[in-house]
C-alpha cells in the first residue's frame, strides 16, 4: 500500500513537472511573439514618420517641417502648414476686403492646461499667411 501511494505521488509530481515545463515553453513563445509584433509596429511607425518628415521637408523646407512635426505653429506659416501641424479647424470665418482676404479659424487642441487637457486656439490668416495666433 505504501509503495502504491509513493508511486502515485511520484506520478503526480512528474505530471506537474511536465505541465509546468509546457507552460513555461508556451509563455516563452507567447512573449517572444508579442515582442516581435511590437518591434514590427515600431518599425512601421518609424518608417511612416520618416516618410512624413521627408514629404514635409520637400514641400515646405526643413525648418517648417520640423515645426510641423513638433505640432507647433509660427507666424508666417500658410494655412496648409498650420493644418499639417495641428489639424483642421473646427470653425472658420472668411472676410473678403478689397485688398486682402482674412480668415479667422478656431481649434480645440489636446494639450495640458491648468484645468484639464484641452485648450482652445485661434488663428487669423491674411492672404493665406498666419498673422495672428493664440489662446481664445
């Protein structure tokens, strides 16, 4: 009887050891797959960013490309540049005068403020060039 119990316990330990070994192998393969997947996604993102930087540099020049990639806005930028940097405005009002076309655009951006993570900005374009930009 004692021999039967001892062999049963050894059999259980052997099964437990096999199950644990299989679990370790499974986890190793799973995490390796996840790491490779993440590396591929990172590479694709880097390639996309490099292509965007190259396209923006070809279109607007190196200085403006860096400004746009940093999601910054500077006076003198065109409306197209500002949209590339911070996206389309949520509203726009166009005022045509005899010697100039003015357009006031409003944005709600996601950036940290003292009371939350949204901020409102406005920009005024004259003949498609940004002449005013700030908080509203």
